[in-house]
C-alpha cells in the first residue's frame, strides 16, 4: 500500500473529517509519505502545494473539499478511500516562477500555481511596459494591472478579469489586463508556455505597483520576470468522474 500522509486545514469541518479518517485508515508522517491527502478548500490546497515547493519534496496530492468552492478538490467522503486513491487520474500542473525586483533593488523569486498578478497600489493607474522573449510588445499599458495565468489558474482571478479559460495540458499561458484604459482594444494574449514575459513598471516611484504570486505579495516592484518552471511540476489526483480537465472545460458553459 502507498504510504499516505494526512493534512487538514485548521477549520472545524476539516479537523472533524481528519479525525474520522485517522480512525479509519493508516497514515504516516509527511516525511515518510509517498502521497498526500489534503482536507480543506482551494486555499489550503494551494498552501499545501506551496509548502512542497519550498521544501523541495513534491508528492502527489488528493484533495477533499471541506471548504467553499473546492475547484481543485474532490468530494469529501469517508468511505472507500483506498479504492478511490487506486483509481485516481493524475494531472500535472506546471507552476510559474516570478522574479520580482523592487525599486530598492531587492530580488524575490516566488512560485505561482494559479497566477502572477501586478496591481496598482494607489489611486493612480499603473503604467507597464510588456516584453515577450526580449521583444517589447506593449510600450505602455495603462491599467489597474495585469496577470499571467496557468491553465489550472485560468478559471480563477484570470476568468474574473475576463481572461480566457485554458484547457489543462494546452501548454499555454494567459496574459490578461485588469481594467485596461490604454490601449483600449487590447484584451490580452494567449502565449505558448515556453514564453518569457518581462514587465517593467513605468514611473514606479509615482505609480507604485505590487506583484503577487498566488497569495504572496512583493510591494513597490520595478520589474517582474515570469516563466513556467518545469523543474518543479506538481501532481494533483482526481476521481475519474470528477477530473480537473473536465471541470475546466465545463466552466466555459456556465452562465
């Protein structure tokens, strides 16, 4: 049997479910595990995956939803967990790597599973210069900000900003402006995952911008470089009838 570790969000429903699972099945410490079962919502799943990336020990994760939406999770059920795990469908998720340089010259390198977003910090709009593979494609984007989303994250903040839904496995990224003012007709781009994206903040002292990798923020940035990091691919496990690729596809038909 595959050695499994159990992780739970510190919410009452997740902790209660964890107690039931601990009584019904065998578990090992995370350091000895080959697989992880995570209980909580999408936020806890992202937290679990980020912890793995930081500790450089990446394991397949089967999430069960004890949160709100649970887009990255399976349904919660106590029964037949061994059989469910034996039938799971794995999905590879490639995170983004964000290198954010601040106005003061500090550099922060952070992973992002859903998206990297650049956001204005004050009432004034951000002015951004966008470079693709060393070629300036937008000399000046005036907007509240912009984001770069993975296929797994394309149905999150990206979709709320009217960005496209990207099929899982499409090897694409979405580049989406947030409330753009100029150029008026530019609504974003779909880019191959090998693309290197650089965003320079124009008038950074006057119009400060923060960069956010999923939930981790770096304030007052002057430049942000973004690329897919295939060296740290993650694996999510899903029930065959509740698979992530189906969910992403069906999001296109939800009114």
